[in-house]
C-alpha cells in the first residue's frame, strides 16, 4: 500500500471509532513515508479521544517539532494540557495557536478557561468578551468532543458566585447566559 492508502485506512478506522487500530495504521503510514506532521497530529487526536493525555501531548509535541507554524498542533496540545490541569502550559500553547490564527475562537475560549482556573480573572474575562459574540452566533462551532473544555468551564462557572478561593468573573448576565446555553448543548 502507498501512503495515501494507509492514511485513508487510518482515517476510516478513526471515523469508525476504532481509535487504537487507527493509531496503529497511522504508525504504518509514517513508516511508509507519510507526512509526519499530519500523522503526529492525527495520532494525538486519537490519543485525546482515548483520554491518553500524556501520549497525546507527546504526539502533538512531535507535530510542533515538524511544523512549528501550524495552529492546530498548539491548540490540541493546549487542550490536552487543559485536561491534565497544567493550566500554565495550556495558556502558553493556546496563546501560540492564537498568534498563528487569531480567529481560532475555540482556542480563545479554552484559554479563557485556563486563565480562570489560574485565577487570572482579568485575562479570562478579556478572552471571554472577545469570543462570546462569535459563540452566540455559532454555538455548534464550539464543539467539545473530548469533554475537556466543558469540564473546565463547569468549574469556571462555579466561580461566578465568588469566594476566597475563586473570585467571581464579573461577567454580565447576558454573557453568563451564552456560556450556560453552550454548557447545556449536547
């Protein structure tokens, strides 16, 4: 099989929910000479799907070594760090993704969650205020197939009451309603 066929096989396995088999197929494609960036990125997404966060981070790191100017690798690695509760690293990667693609709204929303978890409230609110109009206009564009972002945003929303450990975000009710509607989406 040539690399195109191997990649196609790996993608079909992924779409079919056979994530472990998909990862193995991507490894075969890499050995056959497939684009290492695309393979490492795809394998990382597979590991995220399996909730193998450390393996995902490793794959995304390999992708950034091959191609350090692609926002998706930084976005996904930032999401993995968010899931691992390594918020400083998440902010760093999500910021890099936004440098490369300023309109990557999901990265800005995830960075707001990471900032809030670090109690960088002003930065969190600034990111949320930039992204909430886009979020309101395109709720489905903010999918969260790994559950990481929703989990963290539920925790962030607990901050809205404000206490000594987690101060209130200070968002307007309309802004809070947008986030709550997204949290209710399936």
